[in-house]
C-alpha cells in the first residue's frame, strides 16, 4: 500500500493547504466579522482582523433573543425531520432497489419527478393545506411537510443498488422475513449513505427560513433563522454585526454534526468491507 | 400497462378539475366604500398585531400604555422579519390566517386591498390630520383602508464643508443648480463623482420619480384609471436624470451593494438622495456625533415645484378580524399626536400626523425640519395592485437609459406599452 | 467484480429482482413474490402517505393553476378563475425576459456543473488516498462554503469581485491582466456567479464522492500499480468506472440544483446588470411576487420539463455499457 500511497507528497499538502485557506476564507471572515461592530464591517476596503475584537454582537443577540426557545424549536424540528427521512426514505429506497412489486416503476418515476419540480410552485397550496389542517403555528406544521423527501429515496436507492443481492437470498434461505432482512441485514450496511443523508437533511431543515416564517403566527414557534433575521435586517439597513454573529451561532451545530457524521462515513465503509 | 393506466388516471383527474373551474364571475364595479362605524367605549379582548423589524421589537413597550388605559384589553405583538415579510402576508391572507392589526408597507396596500383582505377606514377617522401624500397611500380605488402610521421621504444629502470648497454656500432650489453643484463637487472639491444616483435597476424609480413629480407629472390618467408613464413630464425627468450619467457626474457602474455612507464620509461621493435613516448611518460612518456639522440636507430641487417620494408604513385592520372595534381603537390611539411623538422618541420613525411635528422633540433638529417641509408636498405612486410589476419594467428601462445611453423617449414608450398590457389590476 | 456489474444497473426501472438460477416450485415462487410485494408496500407506506398528502396534492393544485389565469386575489376562491388552456405556456415561450433567463441558466449550467463536479471529485480523490494526515481538517475546510450564511458569502464575494481593490483583480494584476468590473459588466457577471456557485457547492459533491470512493477496492489499485499503471491511468480505468453510479447521482442532483439557481443572482446582482444574470427560478419567483400565480405556475412547470429532459439525457449518457 505504501508504494503507491502518497509518500508525504509535500507539494500536494501545500496545494491543498492553499486551497483550503482560499476556500474557507469567507467562513473565517464571517467568524472574525462577528467580533466587529457594524461600522467596521461597512468599511471599504474591508478589514480582516477586528480592530477592537469584542463579543458585543453576541451579548446583544443573546439578550434580545429568547435564544433557548428558538434553538429548541430548530433542534426538535431538524432532529425529527432527519429521523423521519432516514427511516422512511431508506425503507422505500430499499423496496425500490431490491424488491419487486406492482406499481414500483410508477412510484420511482413519481418520486424522481417531484424532485425536479421547483419548490416555489407548491409553496402556497401547501400552506393552504397546512392551514386548513389546523397546523399553523405548531411544530407539527413545521415538521410534517418535510418528514419525507424524494432526495432521500433517490440517494438510498442508488446506494442500496450497490449492495450484493446474495444477502437477500441468504436471508430468505435462513427463514428471515422480508422486513427482518431489511432491518437486520441491509440497514446496518447503509451507514455511509445514512450518515450522508443525515447531514444533508439536517442542514436543509436547520437553515430553512421561508416555511417556518410563514407557518409561525407567534414568536414562540419561530426557529433560529427566522428569529435571527428579525434582529439583523431592517427595512433600509442591515445590522451586519448581528447578522454575522447570528450566522456563526447557527453554523456551529452543523459543523459539529458534520465532523461526527463524516467520521462515520469513512469508518462505516471500512468496517463493512464492501469488497 | 399499469404505468400508463396510472398516468391516464392522473391526467383525467387533472383535466376534470381543470374543466370544472367555474370561470370568473364579473366583479361588482368597485364603488368607493366607507367603513362601518366603530362603537365607543374602551377596547377589550385580545388584539393580535404584526409589525416588522425594529417596530415589532419596540411596539410592545408602547402598547402597554394602551392596555393600561383600556383595562381588559390585551395587545399581542408578533415581530416579523422584513426579509420575506411580503410573502408572509400574502400567504397568510390566502389561508385566512391574518392578525387583527398589522403594519403594512405603503407599496403593498393596493395588492392587499385587491385581495379583499383589508377593512375600510371608519368614517369617524379624520383623514386631514395626515400628510396628503401619506393619506393617499391608504386609498385604493377611492376607498381608504387603514391609516398612515409613520412616514419617510427623500432629500438630497450633501457635505457642507466640501460644498463650501466648491463655492456653494446655499443649497440649490432648481434642477440646473443641482447639476452645477454636483459638477463643482467634482472639479473643485475633489470628489470622484458629484452625486450618487442609482443607475436603474430594482427600486431606482424611487430616485427618478421625485424628479418627475417635481416636473408636475401625474403617474395616472383617465381619472386615475390607467398608468401614465410616457407623459412629457416623466420624459423631462428621465432626460435630466440620464444627463448626470452621460456627463460623468454620477457613477454608471456603481456596485450592487451601495457604499453610500463610506463614500459620503470620505468625500468620494459627497451627495446622494435618500431618507431619514441615513442620518444616523452617515454619522456612524463619519466617526460619530461631530460629523453632524459636516453635512446637511435640502429638498428635491423644483422644476415646477419641489416634490419627493413619501414612503413609510400604514396600520391596517384585516377584514376577517374578530375584534374589529377594539382593533380600530388601537389604531386610532397609535395615530394620536401625543402617541406619535412618543413613538418618534422610541423609534425615530417620523410621525404621519402633521400636528405632531409641532412638538419640540421634532422642531429641535434643523435637518428634521427639512424632512417635515418636504413631506407636505411629497407624493406616492398609485396604489394599483400591479404597481410592483409595472415599475419593474420602468426600472429595467431606466437601467438601459443610464448605463447604455438609450433614448428615454423610446424607453418610456416601452414602459407605457407594458403597463397597458399588464393593466392596473383593479 | 459482482458488485461492479450490479452497481451499474442504475437506470430507471432496470433493477433486476428476484432470485435466478435454481428454480423452486412455482407455488413457492408465487408465495415468495406475494410476500415480497406485501413487504414492499409496508415499507413504502409511510413515505407514500406523507408524500401523497404534502407533495403530490399541492403539485396537482399548482398544475391546475397553471392552466388558469389565477392571480393573487383569486387564491381564496381557487375555482372562480378562467380556464385559459396552454395560454400561459405559450406566453412564457415568447416572453423575452424568460427566454433571456433561460439562456442565462443554460450558460450557468453548462459551465458550472462540470466545474463543480471536477472540483468536488479532485478534492475527494486528494483527500481519500492522496494524503494521509489532517484529512478531517481539510474535509471540514472544503465543506465550510456549503454551510456559510449566504449573506456572509455575498459580502465577502462582493469584496473579492471589486474592480479596483478586489482580491481577484489584484491577483490578476500580478500577472499583468487587468481585471474587469465583475459584477457591473454584463459580460463578466455570469462568470463571476459561476465561480461563486462552484466554490459554494463543490463541498457537497465532495462528500458524496468521498463516500463513493470508499467502496473502490484498494486491492485493484495495488494490482494495477504492480503492473506498472500510473496514478492517472489507475484513476481513469479503475476509479471512474466504479464510481459511475455515484457520478450519475451527483451529476443529476447538481444539475437539478443549478437549473434552479436562485440565491446567487438574487443576493449578488438581483438579476442585473441589464438582466445578464437573471435565472429562470428568479423570474418565476418575481412573477409569484407580482401575484401572477397562473403564469408563474406555468413557468415552474416549464422549468420542470427542462429538468426532466436533461435528467433523462444524463441517465442515458452515464449508463454503463454492459
């Protein structure tokens, strides 16, 4: 392995380091910017290091926001939506990849088709539906429309298609029921796919702005992005300091999740030893 | 085959639904309606209020006084972000999930009234206490919906110290004077561009229309039933506006995110046209309160008169409110002159009620007084539901006029044609 | 390798199912088929229920809307509208601004998708086996654009793209190239947005490719190296073919996303200058904002048709030849 492994290709490390600094620079600027007052942020040319770094933006944000409520709402919604997608999309993805049933092709085409429809066109009808169901200003109203998504089905189907079909036969020969085969044999092998789907779904739900804005009628149902927009964007001006502080706060759980899940993606494949 | 039969079923269902669309009933020709009267006595029950941004944050403090004066009433304010607020309102109206009272941008009135969502103003409300232009923003098709809450208007900001260097000691009052001043800023006071003007694009109408109104333009014709973009006055204003760009006095290639305040503070662009919120913004950019002496404001120069754009927000009561009387009582209380002055102190929002401007809190500041003077003659665009769509075409054409030197007359003809095909939406 | 051929059956409805080879008695076969079908429907049910209610029903409603002249004020009485047949659709096909938006979108997609995928794949390959240390740090670093707030992204990129002292033009200046007014010049605004979008999105492709690369057996690379294959040859003849299904997935997803690109022009240029960056999705959003619901719905479904055709083409192109 070592002969063709990168024997400390220093030039590659150098290239990658330059690349990652260039790529991550705006992110770093965002975090540094959260420590600056808005006047410094509006300066041209922009500054890099804060002239007088202070946590002022953060203290302002936390004192004005009922942070706990919004964070809890965002977390509950994102966790439930992610769990729902992981479970239900893998179930259908497996059925589409491995099982034969009537209407299979119709289902797959329908799922794929809705993936290609711009979300904006179903927004208002969806809201009217949710309103008529009495779910406005409720957490279920934030969760239910996103509990399953076609993206997850497509992703799981593609990954499961790559698993050996003999596993199914082996399971059947052993007398396992179809659902048991799915739960005990296939699902454990889907670690990397589930981890990837988990990150992407969580990210989408966590950053969702327009739907929570429209569904909430009172501030107790606001999620984090909605609440942060309240304090940072005015009618005619933007409070960049608060905006960047809010953006940094919002991004931290995502990064933590990313680090945790990415490890699972790599580890997962290595241990399952898919040839 | 199963797949085709499923698709056929779907297709037939869609078709059936489509064809069963009953078609439009002819709407009753909208005659001006007046609202129902409001009962007297204290307010009671719960009143839900939606307000955007800083107003949403500060309003609960003010409404506590209303609650104290009306025991038994509870005012529940929900603050809404400005970002996508318009979408929130339209979806809420569609699904019948509106509050009792809301703060609504002046340019949204036509649309919401057109959706039959707003309650007409009760006859007892005295409309003459408000600035004329602001009051007009509440009128859709002859009916007044809601009242103006706070207003803003646009003035020319200029660096007094650099103007002195350029040889200007009193602000100009006519179009020629404005151009001369801006040019002098470049030649004698070291400015890169004399004045910052928006080179077309979204919202540029708010910079161009003040000049059109100053030339005496009316944006509607046929008794307010149609758009009127290709009038000689609008043409005159467009040509004047274009000349700033062709003569190099304003920047054609200004960046998408304006750098107005830093450029103003540094003297790179020592003049611009904007509203009252810029006062604190330029002071912050200029280094604090001592910057106050270095700049001034003056009214939009006159061609036939001096006019500007009046914006701000109105307070509306929604038609399907369950607490109509108390809602209107709250609205009336918020437009009481004393409350308006108190609100100014809390939010720096300029009062829409003329008599509130007599209060020492507002007469103390000279710059503010200029805003007050301009408000008397400021105008608003027609409150047609299609205004936003039609003015987009105006903004697009203005971009061509300012950036590529296109012919203003042809551009305005195009805009007028578009406006006529889109219609007023009434 | 068995997994390779099975993984290659990634085309719509092509997945083979059911055991082959030994033939159990026909009754057992029917029984197992039935069991399979039942199990499949149980597995599919939760998704399908939610999907039908919250996705399919609104789709039908909006599709119906696209054949009428629904405006904002009609939304509360959705059936009291006039049926206009395909008038909205034909109007869209002659709408100058929409056609401009379509051309802009095509430009964006044709250049942006390959660029994003190349960057993502390059990063994934480099981080997979290219280096051994600090892999998590690099992975995280390359993923940060995906999670950075669009506003922060906009502020930073507007600075980068400044004509006078922006970083990009400064660097170009070192090589003696005078940089253009990126966001102010209609000819350079699109390239600027393509750069920004590729930067922003390659991280997502990267993590999906990384997951896919894990399944490429190292033993193959070793064997090939022993036979004298260079790194590039190994990449071309081992990695790429085995990665094909994932490439298809990433390509389709990225294409679907880019055909609907919205945030970049919305935040950076608002469709300008002179409509050079307006996208189909932005124009549709604007029409919804104006209250032209029937027309906007038809625009959305036109976008859908384009996406469907492009996706079908990709499935065809990236299908493995058996």
